[in-house]
């Protein structure tokens, strides 16, 4: 999200569009997953169905849900781009922009300061340590 919100705002959209891009993508991908071993593989194992049977049906549902999510975000984004006052978070975004929260440091890169980079790598090391 750190990249998508400033990116969307720099393109003339709002922070809802910036949040919807990663969150709707992952939500649709998980909700109608056609190959997820956790949601599909385990559930089909419980019901004693052949592993990944019905793949074509789930793939069609995923395509339809993905198109619906993309169209929803595009319609909302275009509405906000044409008239920013129609944004659900217009006042909040203006306050953040005037305080400089969406300004240059967030748009330069993912980790503008060294401690953010170190925290990121420390998190990955802890994650890998716990799963091994």
C-alpha cells in the first residue's frame, strides 16, 4: 500500500483507488482462487473429490470476478479524476496532501530511510526463521 496510494494520488485519483488496487486484487484472487492449495485443495480433500476438479468452472468465475473488480475500480477512479470532490475521502486526502504526507519522500522509493529497509529485512529473516 505504501506505493499504491501516493501513485494513485499523483495520477489524480484518491487514496481509495490506491488502496483498492492491491486489496481488491488479493481479495478476488483469494475468494475465487482456482488453484489455491489451501482453499481448494484442502476443501476438496475433505469432501473426497478429485484434486482440483472443476478447475475450468473456477477459472471462469475468477475471470468474471476479476473483470467486475477492475471495472468497479476504473469507474470509481474516473469519477474521482473528473471531480475530486466526489471522492469518499476528499477531505482526508486534502489534509494529508497539505501536511506533506503524500509528498516527495513516499514517491521517491519504497524505503526512503535506512531503518525502514532494515525493518523490512529483519521481518523477512524472522518470517523465514519461523517457517523453517
